[in-house]
C-alpha cells in the first residue's frame, strides 16, 4: 500500500527518540508499504521513506498550525495514496492518531474554559471537532483505552470508528542492564549520592505533568533518603520557590533535557509522573522498560501499563497526600529487584512491531 503519514519533524539521532521515529523504523523493517512522510522543511532525511517537506509559516502559532493544515491538504490531494494517517490535527486524513489526546479534555483538566483560551486553542478545538465527528477523518486511533473512552464521550464518536493502538518502546535502548553501566557515574555527575533513593521526574510541561504536587508529596513523605531529580524544559522558578518554601530545596536536583535520557532512568529508583492530563507519555514505557517502577495518576493513559505493587503505584488524583502515600509504598516495598522485574515485564508487550501490525491491519480495512 502507498501510505502517507503527516507529522511534525523529528530526529532519530541527537535526542530522545520519538514515538513517530520508532514507528517509521518498524515500518521500514517490516516492508510491504510505500511510505511517504509529509512534514516541514526542518525534517532531515529518513532512510527508506519518501519525505515531502512543506513551506510553513513560522509564527504566530495559530498561523503555523493553520498553514501546516492547508499545505498538508494540498500535498495529500496532489498524489494518490491508499491511506493517509495524520499525527497532527489536519483538514483531511483517513486516520487521525490522537497522540495528544483530546484538546478539549486537556483544557478541562487544566481548569481552563473555552472562553479563556487564545486563537490557537480555538483553532485546535475546531480542527479536533471536525476530526472526532468524522467530518474530516474516517477513523481515529487512540493511544490508550482512556483516550478512546474520552473521545467517544466528548464527541459522541461511534465506538466502531475509534481503535486503541498503544505506542511502542525501544526495549534494547531502555533496558535494566543500563543500571550496571551508568548508575554510579550518572549520579556522581548530578551530585546525587549512591545511598539516595532517587525519584525522577522526566519531561517538559511541568504544570500538566504534576511537578507541583510531586514536590509537595516529597515534602510530605519526610524521608531524608528521598531525592527528586527534575529533568525537563520549562519555567523552574515557581517550583524552586515551592521546594524552598516546603523545606526540600536541598533534596531537589534540576537538569536540562538530555539526549541520553536512558542514563537518567539508570540512575533512578522510581520515575514519577502524577499528571493532571497525559494521553500516554513515552516516559511511562521508557521507565518500565528500564526496569524502573513508575508512580503515575489516573489522569495518565500510562496508568494502564502499571500494576500497583508490582510495577509501580497509581494515585487517583495528583494530590500531595496520595503521592506521598504512593512514594512511601514503593520506598518500603521490601523487594526492589522484584519491582524492577515487574516493571520490565510490564513493558514487554509494547513493541513497535506490535504497533505496526495493529496499524497495518487497520489501514488494510480502510484502503481506498
């Protein structure tokens, strides 16, 4: 089949490998499809894939989004494809992969009414409504069961038109053996002692992913062995002040995003992502594959991969008391090796090959 994938630029090298990069790699390895990537001029070459680069306005964000949607529609209509799958909210696609979940649900989770949002948000909501009501798409791929339910509930999308296809993870790159390779040197470079019980928060979007409640939970935990590593991009000042006010600033280490993020997992004892809203963060799978238990929240699709007490902890809401309780349960679990083995086992079904097989079956059913 001749498949068109519409997505923003990504890189296989020099940074954290994206879900789209892993998917395309698996598609190339599988073979059998003529795959075309419709993206922007910033996209480097991708071996085995035909890349079509579109001229897009750079700013403001609303014009960038709209120009991409218009240019992508033009690119799709200028060639004959069997199936068009978009990872962005566009004007035309056969399949929309809802990797960012529902923008409407995101705004609700963050406590923002649709009257308070800017033109960019309004454009996303308009594009999303056209997609989820099947006006500009034939099928929707959710990346978690929670996402599927959410889309059907908010937009009355027929259940037959929404399929759950989980993301994959690189089980070789993210592996428990990394702990023996990099744990000691990574901790030393970060100024974290070998004896510390290290909780890692990895990712940008601090408010959405629950960094504030996590710092409050660390303070409430009140264990001197516990340290928090925050590695991500964003405004750290409010959270530094919060940690100082709560008396735990000396227990928090700050780091910029790193391309060798697997070393951070190797250094960690737990990864925490108590998100207000998170469709299914790659961090969940990367941590589990690395043999690191995960503390997350019901607001995160990644909770579907976590078994409380076996591979991590799941809190109902990202609130300090619940987070402190979840951290305490993991700290005093009594068998760290069993937790690590449970985490690794939880990640094993989430391969890029399984993702491709599910998508290929869907594409075949939708083939024009």
